[in-house]
C-alpha cells in the first residue's frame, strides 16, 4: 500500500444482525477471499470460509473438526460482500455478528508443481495478494519434511495451518517474539502456551518463496488435505508483533 491506497481496500470488518433467512451482506468494499464470522451476542462457532476452498466449505477455528460443507453457511463471495444461508452459526435470528474480510487474488489461484518449478518440494495451490502481504495456500501432506510455495514474495511472519480432510489442531507459526520462531508453535483452538517441537516447522525459518514443514500430523500427514493462511508485514498497512504485559493500567 502507498499513500493513495486505503487499508480497507484489502481488509475490512462488517457488523450485521442475523435474521435466519438467506441474504446478502454488503459493505465490505471488495469481493472477499477469506471471511471469518463470529456471533458476538451468543456462543456460536467461529466460521472460516475462503474462495480457494470454496463457498459453503466451513472450518471452525475454535474446534479441531475437519472441513464441512454447509449449504446454509457462507454461500457465495460477491462484489462488495458475501451471501449467507440460514445456519445459526452465521445468521441466527436477532443475534449480532462480526465478519472480518481479507482480499487475496479474487479467487484466481496459481498451481505450483514443485518438481517443475524448483520452488519448494511439496506441490501447492496458492492465491496471493503481494501488495497486502496475504496468501491462501492449499496442499496435500506427504508425511515427510518439505517446503511449500506461499506466493507472498516476502517472508511470512505468521502462518496458520489446518487439516481440512481430518480433525486436527490449528497450528500457528508466529515470528515476532523470538530469535528462532521456527522452533515453536501455538494452537489457535487451544489455550496452550507456545510449544517447541521440531517436527512442526522442521526448525527451518520461512523464506520469501517457501515455508517449511516437518512430519507432524497436524501440518503434514500423508494424503491429508490442508490449508494455510500466510501473512507478511507491509509497511504502512500491517505489523505482526508481541508485547510484554506489566499488570498496570498505564496504557
């Protein structure tokens, strides 16, 4: 982004009230590629849908469940917004909701045949927004350590991965608070502290072209389909960091 570009060209938040009826939500300002919906007024699931996996394909970030097809969930990505069915998780009557929306590449993907391109060792399909430092990557696990093209053209500082075909933890690479973040991981769906396990990121830092996985079952089981959401920092738009609390109300 530059001085003539607004942050909400690439990311925008929309609030709405559910009505339990199929409908369209507008006001996003672009056609989103990743939409994360959460009910604010009741205890419904976090619902994550993206244009690489396809509308109606839901993952729940607070659970380990495999991907499900929900024809009453997010049913389409539209110009300026998205369409919903009547599923309570996204459209319960009178409940209030928030939808966070990211722009990748309008649903247009690039297939990386690693053996042909020489980029990475595991085949992947990605759609990336290099201007905003965001990409959606899908791949199939091999069970062996390897690297995957992410399409960012910059080093990712955060990567969130989830098994689609089977249950499994949401594994998070976070490159902000240590000199060797590639040794550690967090779980998005759990309250666990940072853990150190070399079979997750293979103790190998991401590069501007690939990220690396070990043989850990939650990120790289042979034959299981996966998705990864990758983020790089963009000056004037995004920063990925950490903070050290001091237990004082001093701002």
